[in-house]
């Protein structure tokens, strides 16, 4: 790569600021363009100085103009986001968030690396094994001595600050997330429900989220972000 860049026909003055070698300092935001199935986004990445985790954000349009920005704060779910799991609704929520932002032409999706509500992938697999034996999602975590929800949204505030976002219209069904962001000083001017389809594998999980974890159930009569082409049962 270095040799190729040194090969002249590229505008070196333009490339110079991008050619820093060595590790990127924690907390420094790096960005590039990222075309996706829903449109062209800007992809941003940052290393968390406290945990060493790498977090990402996808943005579209002018988000630093002070007006409320359609925002999805998504926590990593390897099984749902990338392995096509039907046990949860994370994959459809991620896709619904990006679709809603692309439809509006302006917004940001934060992708926080806190797998399994913050307990990590291996613990999540242990909890899934307990669920297989009959426990619900809350019981399984408690049987393992783990918190129901160990997510931390401090990095959301950091990322939004670095992106110049001051107010958000938050795409979520989770009241605890609204409260957590407000406690971090983020102004949530509106909550936008995110509807995802139930299937026979995640029905019990979605019910536990509304019955035991206090999530709002998106109103079936109100058009919600993410509903557009996800009507079929999966
Ligand atoms: Zn998930």
C-alpha cells in the first residue's frame, strides 16, 4: 500500500494527511465513505481509551447543524447482526435504523461494541444454552450471576459529541436507553419507535423485553421506522 501511494500519479498533497503510520490514538475519530444497501454513508471509527474497544458510527447528511438528528444507538449483536440469528430482533433493528436514516436522508447510527448487552459473546452463548433448557433471557443471565443489561452508553455521548450532534430523535423502543442518554447530557427531542417482525424463535424474547425489561411495544397501528419491507415472517 505504501509503495503504491508513493507511486506518484495520486495527488500527494491530498493523501499526506491520511498517511500517518502507527496506531491511531484512542479517542481520535477516523472517517471514510461507505456505500451500503440503503445508500452512501460516512463511516466513522474510534478506539475507546478505557476499554480498548473499537466503536463505529454511520452518518448521512448534515448532522452537525444543531437541528435534531434521527439517531439509532445500536449495541453489537454478532449473532443477530451478522450471523442471521432469529433469536432476537437486533438484525432487523439495525437494518430498520439504516433504512429510516436513508429515507430521511439525514441521521446517524452508532454501533457500540458491547456484545450481548455487555456480557460478551461467550457469556451470551452460555445464556442461550440455559434458554434452550427453559430459562427466559433475564433468568438465564441471573443463573450465570450476570447483570440483565450491562450496556454502557457513555461512548454514545462521546461519539455524538465528536460528530457535532447536539439533539437526537431517538429510534428505540427502550425507555432505559432514552433515560441513559439524557443522563449523559444528550437532548432527546423525540422518540421514534422501531418496529421489527416477530418470528416463532424470537416471540418469547420480544415478550420478555416488554414484560420484564420495560420496553415499549411499538404501536401496531402507527407506521414505524423499519416496518417498510420487513412484513414477512422470518
Ligand atoms: Zn441480538
